[in-house]
């Protein structure tokens, strides 16, 4: 099954749902970051969550950054996405191991932590940067995103995110749904949570072969005027480049660059994708000169 993004409305456009299937996306992220199971689940939920948020809140070419800063051993979960389905992310500590919960599930809430904040920052071309944060509810990420949308964006929302792993640690199914009441649909607000609960675990549905439009039909298909838009696809894609990494080194200033010239080499690694950029002494010397011209 390919990864998909799909959107639909029901009840004459008063209820909206967005669904993402991201088994390949999350498996790619797991391999790239070498995450242990509970960190794979946390990162995977956040990646899918960021794709859903970007679909709901921004338009191309803007970007959105979702940060979960809890007091758990993972430290922080950082993801960012654009409106076209491109997403990247990392957890501060990928090698976290925790006992399973009593129900046999990975304890994402404990890994992220229950004390802390969830924030969403947007860079918009029209209105400049905008950022807002609320307290974490459970650290389980889906509930936290729903709480953010309801409190901070004033859009009654329910979110379900899931990552199912094989015993080897690889990803068997990953996905999420976001359900929202739009203006005029207040009568449906109280039913959102129930609809998400009745759907069942998204990761298991995806592992059994459900596509994004199947999830939407299951969650909204009983309401009148069900209308689904064409599907697109989410991708794990980083925006870093040698030129951007170089620019951030130039911004360190001539004194720091002079020290790097002495060291003979500088190396910069991207947190999001793990790519490493290396600069030799001659290039560092050119950067030092450029940097001194900036002052
Ligand atoms: Zn990168």
C-alpha cells in the first residue's frame, strides 16, 4: 500500500476529516534515525500529526513546525511539514527503552512526558511567523494535537494517531485522522471523540490495508453529503543543503570561524536527516572573510 493523504467533508461542509497513511514514511524515518520502538512510535505519530496539521492550517508555500517538549526521556520531538505533504522530524534521544503499558502498547506518553508543552509555529508569507503553545494533555501526541487545535486555534477537533510495529521493530502500519467541526457545525462537536473511538486503532486498519479514503469513509461516511477530495502523498524529505549549512556557519562570526580554520575542518550534521556537511580549511577561510564583511 502506498502512503496517502486524503480529505473529505460531510454535513454540507460543516464537518471535515483529513486522513494520512504513512507506513513507508515512518519506516523510512525509523531507519534514518535508528529509533528504538517507543521512539519510533513517538516520532511516527508526530510526523503523521505534522502532515495532518499542515493540511488543516497552512497553504503552500508556508511551513509549520510541531514541537512536543515534555519531561520524558525522549527529551523533545520536533517535526516540520509543508502543505504539499513533505515532512521531516527527529527526537532528541532516539534510544529510549521503556516497559510496555499494561495493555501491551508502547508507552509513548511516558517517553514524551506528561508535563510540558506542545507548540505549533508557522511561517507564513503574508503575516510573518506565528507561534502558539498549550500544555501537554497526556504526551500521547494525538490527544495533545487535538487539545492544541481546540484551545489555541478554536477549532473543535479530535485526532487519532497510531504506529504499529512488528516484533523486529519495523513499521507494520502507521497513520492518523483529524476530524474537525467547521463554522455552522457546532451540533456535531460532541460526536467527534466518539467517531474517532469507534473507528478503532488507525495503525491496525492501515496494517490490514486501509487507504486514507477508506479511513475517511469509515469515520464520516454515515453523514449526508460525504465528499472526498483526490488523494495526494506524504514524503519524508529534508530541506537542508550544503549552502544552508554553510550559511549557518558564516553566521557564527569571524572569531569562531578563525578557530575553525585553526582546527582545519568543520563538520555540521542535520538533526532532521542525519546528513553531514564538511568544510576544509580553505573554504573555512573564505567563510571567515565573508563573515567579517557582515559586521
Ligand atoms: Zn537534513
